[in-house]
């Protein structure tokens, strides 16, 4: 054993050649126990094939030795020979001391192969044998967590959190916070985020996002500003921080942060859309139009961008441009029923009644149960001289809004 300590010393001093010389000397006279320790040492310092050779020889001499099977299984896993490892681990009997660790190894192997149900069976058996063993509870909780089974992992993490803040580098409060957030329980999630004492950028982002969903925008802003102090290249946060400022009506701050975000990522259509809304709030019409046009160019299929764009143009009496944009969208197969309606509105605003009526006729099949549409359509038909058709549409409208006295009186006068 003194020689093994000497080999360990050489490995720790990064003097592998000397360590291997000592090991060669050890193996000339070593007994099985010493060979096992040598193999473990070689495996620990990355000499996998050397360790494999020793362990296969040992296991050949003593095929029922479970500790040999366990170490050789680890070696096979490292060599990506999973099937050999699985076979060895299955050979370990329930009465053996290594049986419980073998269940954990098997669970890990099956999970890496995507066989999550088998992995779960192994871990549940291990937990049944040792219900208070924290590493087993953690392994099962982690399996559920990464499979998105948050209702199953939360009780396990809660149990672990009684005596632990951290296990194996995993912050239990972080797992609980993320688990609760994933199932929409943001208040519970926020309480666990508050318990985390480390300023880790991913945790700060998730903490801020949870606060944002709860409309606690100042808390979200606080967390995300702290994040950017630690890592200004965390691109994702700029958009969300801009949204938080926007929600708080802090438009100048929102503008500054979104401009920073666009400098990092000029292909993010959502950021351009938010920049357009911010500019619009500050009466910067030219900038708003420029930004929303960028957003549409990056993502022409996004209906919300087009609706905002035409609303912006219409606010400034640019109906001709609304028509051109909607015609272009429809020509490029970017069809949405709302576009037909909006196109009809623009023709009406330009006093082109024939085109307006035709547009409303086209849109009617999509909005025949939309009270706002029917109200507009009925009055426009009457204004265009199609009184009978207009009355019929307004009567249809009154089925949805029977208390609209103005329309009832108007029909009565007609």
C-alpha cells in the first residue's frame, strides 16, 4: 500500500511516467486487493484501458465479486461500452453490498439511452430499499425534473430541502423555484428564488422572469440589471428587461436597453417590434415605422406585427400605404381573415365604397359572429345605398348586442 501511495503522489504531481513505473513494480507481486486499488487509481487518473485490463483479469479469477463488477462497469461506461456495463450490473445480486450502487448506475445508463421508464423503476427500487438516502431521492427528483414531471419532483426536492441547501452542486431551492414556475405557481417559485444567496446569471434570469410573470416589474428589473452587471453578453435578457421597463412606462430606459440589445442581436424580430412600440409611445413615428418594418421583414408571417403596422399608418392617415401593405401580404400568401377586414376599412376611409363593400363581403364569412364587424358592415352597407342588406346585417348584430339602443332606434327610423 505504501507503493500505491507513492504512485498516487506521482500522479498528483503530474508525473505519470514515474507513477506507471511504480505501478508496474506493484503488479509483479500484487495480490487481488492491491490490484483492485491499482485499477481504481488508474481509472481515477484517466488510464482507462490499463484499469480495464487489470479488472477483467480479476473478474475472470473471481466472477462473483460484486465490487469488481461495479468498477469494471464504470470502466465500460467511460469507454462507451454501455451494453457490457449493463450486463455486469445486472449480474450483481440483491444480497450483494454493491447492489444498491448498481441500481443507481443502471438508472443513469438507461436514462442516457432514453429509457426513462426503466431508469425510474431502478431508482424507485433503490428508494424503497433506502427511503432516507438523499442521493437516491436526488437522482429520482432529477430524473423527473428533466422529464418535465414537476409534480413528481417537487415533493422529493421539498423533502431534501429540509436538511440541505445544496447537494452535489445542485441548489435545491433553484430546482424547486424552477419546478413551481413550470407549473404556473409563480408565487411559490418566487419564494424559493428569494432563498438563493448566490448571484448566478441563469438563476438571476429565471428569478427576474418569475417576477415578470407576476407583474412585479421592479423586482424583475432589479434582477436583470444585476445579471447584466455580471455578464453584459447575456443577450436574452435585453428584450425582457425592455418589456419590464415598457410595462412600468419607463420608455426612455426601455429605449436605451433595447438599443443595446439590438446592437448584440440585429436579427431579433421581437426586439424590433418592442422598439417600435416604445418609439410610438414617445411619439417617434418615423422610428416606430422603421422598427416595425424591420420586424416584418425578419418575420413576415407574424400577424401581430402587421396589425400594429397598419394601425400605426392609419393613425397618421396613410391609408394608401395600408392598402399597399395588405395587398402585398395577401399576394404573398400571408393570408389572415383580419387582413380582408382591414383592407375593407381602408377603402371605406378613402370613400371607395364599392371596394369597401366587396371587402366586407369577403370578410363576412370569417366574422359573421363578430359583433364589432357586423356593426361596421351594416352601417357601411346602408351608407353605400344597400339599405335592405344593411338592415339585415344590423339585425344580425342585435342578436349579439340586444341592448344597443342607438342601433335599435336607427333601424326603427329606417
